C-alpha cells in the first residue's frame, strides 16, 4: 500500500524491483519419454514384465506388474498395482513404508550380501517417493536436484485416499548421474549397456490413512518369495532386470492330435528364469490322453508325473528359449 500526506504526489517507479523464485533444475528424460504414469510409450510394449499376485488371503490380494527399460539419459521403471479387498492410502505425515507403495530393493546384480549400493526406494501411490541407501544407514539418499529421479503416478478407479481407488500406476526416471551418485558402475556407455539390476519389488498394503502401527496398519509383503529364492539384502539373488525388462527366457506351447488339453507354467510367470527349474502342468480335457510330449525336441513322456487328473513335468534351469510340443489323443 502507498501512503501519502495531503498535498504530496506519489509517483510509482516503473522499474521497481521484483523477484520470482526460480524453479529447481530437473533431470532431462529421453525425448521419447513423458513421465506421467501412463504407459503409452513404445518401450513399455517391447520389454518383459514381471507379473504376479500378492495374497494376504482369498479376499485381500494385489495383482502386480513391474519392469525396466534403459535410455540414453537413464533407467526407466514402470509398475502397476491393482488391489482387491483393500484401499489405497497415502499420508505424508507418516513414514512412506506405512503407505500404499512398492518398496523397491535394488542393487547391481553382481553384488552380494549387504552391499552398500542397495537402494530402498519407495514408489508411493500418489507419485511421491522416498529414497534410501544402505551406505547411508538407510537414511534419505539425496543429491543435487538435476540428478534426482522424476516420478509420476496415476490412480485407478478414483483418487488416492478415496474408497473408489483400487490401485495405481507409477512411471519413474533415474538419471545415470543418480546411479553414479550411488556408486554404480555406469560412467561409460559400455558399462551402462552391461548393467544388470537385481530388484525385489516389495508390496505394501495400507489399511487406513492415519495408522502408524507397523504390524496392524499395513501389510509388508515380499510377495516374490513364491517365485524365486531370494536372500535378504543380496541383490545377486533378486530378480534380474535390464534394458529389456525382466531377464528370462520365452516358452512356446504347441498342441496337436485329435484330443484337447492345456499346458500351464505352474508359477504363472509367463517366462522361464535363468538359474531356476520350471514346472509345467498338463491337463487333458474330456478324457483325452497325452500321446506325445517333447521339450526342444527331447522326449519328455517318461518325465511326466500324475497329479489328480493332471500331469506335471519339470524343465531344468534353461539357458535359452523353450519349445514345448504336446499331442492329445
């Protein structure tokens, strides 16, 4: 406000000083990527996703999808969570691991137990995140603004913290400089191309908005134990991810003969993991008989085990893609 005494003329300075706070600098993603929580970029349809189900019980469970992709500017992460029987709650007045989130444990897949390069990175359902590093005694791991990750999310069904919301998607960008800050070996293009990440995407169900009891107000779940034998704080035992998402081998099933039946991966991952044997279940339909079974051309009829009207067989840890051929008679 301008105050003037009687008879005094006040003239405003046309060059008066003004000040606007500058926005903090941000890392620049690749030109083909928009970090908005929407998976409409081409890269997301060309990578392998880890998919699975996290069950508390028959009425409370979550369907989870997770993957990675590398770019010129850094590493990209995408995840989708759909919960049944629960709601999505985020309250930033409490710790992130009480909120609905994916608590990602990640380190170079070459690292063993308790490596200082393990991230605990919490992707919260509303796009906020908390980043902790083992070398920092699990305290916040922050560097300059231009090197920090960029995260965005989209709610499913309704806004977060409403009863309509049943899930969320998250899209994330980690600049290479952020991983360098954490002492990952990614200074050269050759190192970046060779990088394999060990990742366990722990899932957290949050049961309410206000609660702070770790045992009653949330459910912390390393749901991946049903798929692999990971060891705590040992990235070399985690799922392996790289430029094209989950590292694994494809399998294809062809069925022939006059009869009908189904062939399913017992774990339901949709791929075969390096270092792990895979069990398949063959179920004839309408009293059909299995007349031929081969795996990459090898006769597997003698490796079938009967199991309540179905049959199972195991493929030892594969080193390439697998073709399963079965005839029903």
